[in-house]
């Protein structure tokens, strides 16, 4: 019996923020995978090692978490206003699909460094020493991201002393600005309300802030579902009943936001929306053993990604937190004490993160000019990934 040999594809394995993913140049992909479709999805599934009923992704580059089951495809931008076009694919761990419905805010920090190192940015825009401002067009959500990448002797500086909770070692700081992060023409609140009443079977009526900034997110109060907001991963991820509850809340929130027409469609849209719960600040011990003091944070936020409580915070969800905190009267704003807030520091399972946004009410609609946070990024490995030649 004939078996197809493996092929090799140029790729880079990178950390961006608290996520990891396999990065490709569009032109390096096999011809069949250079366009959206079945071939591309099947290739990326095989690269990551999905679908895996064991949920370990042993036979691929994934590491069996939503933070590490990710792929990125980059190319020179077709727009004169941007340097690079960035497409993100969230690969399901145990199911055969790739979700293209949203961005990854954490990996956004790695896009600029990869683009510079791989010749996707005009050399005239890269200083010998200083900061390269990389203009990124995010294809999934059709939005602009501006990344400020430190440069030393003409090359990306990866090492430094910037510490990011959820990442073990320090690295160089990369400020990332998500421009006009609301999807659509300022439609930050798809329902038009700062707080909605969400009727969830088996749970009851919940207050919810349904916001579309950075990524569609359903925010609820921790106390309304029996939590404080200081929970760590094991408390949620080891409780199948809790996970089922959150998925039900997410599905009903997706319908209310107009992302799907029926709750049955939520299973095939795992990446969006996110569901998160918020609470007032309290002292707690992070997953690394670090003491997080209530006086050092403004509120607590825990968010789920791909059906599990995230170990830190998704970058796009952090954008949603920044936007919601900046708008008086949302659940996030109220959990942080209410009032005019241009920046907040929130506690997450791995520690804390400061995010900022400026909100303006223009002709009766809320608008966010940009949301800003600092991340870091680093190349972990570069060379080739290999997949069986008949796998896509």
C-alpha cells in the first residue's frame, strides 16, 4: 500500500502575550491552502494535531489549550495604509474545524516582530535603533492594530525586563493599540443597551453587558452565578456542570447579540462570543502563588475561551474589558467602582493587567477610538512543520 510522504512547510512557532501559535507566510503555504477553504482548514488542523479525541494534540504543534491551539497567516498588506495583513485561525482541539470568526489579541503582539523578521515590512519603515510602528490590518474583524516594536541594530529586540502575568520570563515590551475596536459602524452594544436581561434556562434571568469591542463578549456578575471572581482554573474547569452552564449562557448571549440565529449554532462558533464574569476587587492568590492585593486592582475578571476558564486573559477580551470599563453603567464599569474610567487594572487567574480606553458618546452611540495594552512576544522555534502530503 502506498502512503504519501510528509511535506515540509516553512513556519515559526511564536509566543505572543499569554498565547502560542504557529505562524506562516501566506506565500509559503501549499497552493491549495493559499485560499480560504477546506484545504486550508485541513492543513492547519493537521499542523496543530486536531481533531484529537484524547484532547492532548500529541501528534501536532498544539498543546491542548485554547491559548496554544492557534495559527496565524501573514502577508504584505494589500492596503497602502497598512504594512501587513493578519489572519488568525483558532483551531478546535477535539472537533474538526477552524474558527475564523475573531482575532487573537495576544498573538497580535507577535505579528509585528514576525512581519519585520520575515521581510513583510518595508525596510525604510524600520529604524536602526528605536521603535518600529507596524500598521496591521486584522482580516478576521477588518480592523487596524498598531504595534510598537523595539528595534536594536536593525533587528527586533525580544529580550527585556517587561513582566507579564501569565508568562514566566520577562521580555521586551510591545505596546499594542486596537483602533476603533467595535465591530461595525460603532455598534459597541449590539442590543443598544448597556445592561440586558438574559433569560438562561437552568440559570434564570441574568444581568449581562453584551459588548462587541475587541471580540464579542458576554459579561455577567460573578455573584449572580455563585462566584466571587477570584476563582482559579481548577474550580471552574474541574466542574462539568459549571462549564455546561457557561456554555449555555454563551449560546443565549450569542443569539441576543445577533451572532447566531439559534443556540444550536453555538457549537460551531466556539471562538466567539466569549463569556466572562466580573466582581469587585478582593485579595487572592494567583495560580503562580503570587499575592494579588485588592488595593492594587480595580476589579476581578475571569473569562472562558473555547469552553474552559482561561489561565490569564485573552488579549481581545482585555480590549472588551477596557472598552466596557470606560463606559459608565456597564457591569464592568460598575464592578470597578463606576464613574469615568480611562484605564483599569483587573485581576485574572495569573495576576493582573492594566488596560486603557477612551470612550465618547457621539450622536447617541458609544465609540472607542482605541484600546491599549502592553504585551511581549518571542520566537520559540523556526524552520519547518511537517504534515502528511495527503492530509489536506
